[in-house]
């Protein structure tokens, strides 16, 4: 049932994901957008609850029979946008240190492995609202109005892992944009989206005042349902100011549990510790 809900929402998104802005008049456009966003959120919650119940059952069986379980896998892809002249906002190599850092954090603190399924530059020139998006509440409103359709149209392109966006085990997509409004360098819509946005200056190692390898991992945490945390040493602390005041990378036990049961995570195989390596 959960998969059926997700498929229905995904098909509805595909029908409405056009490169043009919505043409509805009056309240029709916002109301339709709100319904789509609500549907995606409901589908995400349903899938996360089902995934959590399944992981709990598996953990119980493993404990009873004395088996161990290999680390779960989180698939991640990166889409790098181009500016108006067609120039990529950054290179694939510039993003890799942040991907590797996210992998280390999730492996050490959450028992998850990050598998990068693609880092590519989108050939199509994005519209202004995709190149320089708003953040937080503004991004949520723009998503309801269809202004994030450019991101959604490119989520599943050229990813050969056999999993469509919106379904269980689908990858999370990191979209590299030029500038995010509101003095923000990254943003996620949480449970309602399989993608996050990050600002290209984060990956410029030559600029110590903007280069921050924690932001990509932080936004992945939001996409996996983690809220902000009040401890500066925690990965989900809301503020990080390089180079002197960068947030920490720690995660708590409850955060680890939330990450491991998320619908995006492919559970590790169960077996004897020797067989698992």
C-alpha cells in the first residue's frame, strides 16, 4: 500500500512537472500545489513508518537468532547546475571532499555507508528560480507553486540504479545552485522531497570563509528527517561559520535510529559476522 501511494504521488508529479510555471489562475495554482506537497509528505510519512516497522522487525529477529547486520546504504547523486552562459557552477572534483566527509560521518556515527550513484552537470540552462532559489519557507512556497519543477525533472535522469524518485531506496539528490537567498548555504524540504539544495561557494576550497564540508552532510540529515539540534558539536546544529566556527559532526543515538529506519536507506544484509566481513 505504501509503495502504491508513492507511485501515485510520483505519477502526479510527473504530469505536473513542466519547465514552465503553473498557468492556473486565482487560487487554483496554489491550492493544487499545496495538494501535491501534502500528498508527497503523506506518502513520505507512510513509507518511513513502514520502513521503520520493517527495520524493527528485522532487528528483533537478528537479536533472537544471534545474527549481525551489515551497514545500510544511502544512495546519493549530485546535480551541478550551469549559469546563464552555460558555465558549470563547480566541478565534480570540487564536490567529492564533501561527499567523502558525509560518508565518514554517517559511517562512524550512524552505521551507514554512502554510495555515490552519480555526479553530473545538467546540460539544460536552469530558470532563475532554480539557479538562485529561496530558502526555508520561501523554498516551500516555491515548491507548492511549481517553481522547483526543474529540479524534479532531472532527479531520475541517467541514474542507473533501478529506483525511481519517490520510492523506497531512492537516492537523495544534492542540487548545486549558484546562490540561496537569506544568508543560507543549504536547504532541504525534509520528508516531502528527495532532493536538497546547496550553494556552489561551499565547494570552493580557495575561499576559506565559505568552504564548509559539513553542509552537504547536514542537508542529507534533514532529507532523512533529522531536525536541528542545540549542541554545536552535533551535525544538525543550525549554524556553521567557516573557517573558525564550523559545526561538529557528532550524532546522538536517537538520530542514528532515525537515519537507519528512513525509507531512503537500503538495509544491510544479515548473517554471521565472519560472512559479513
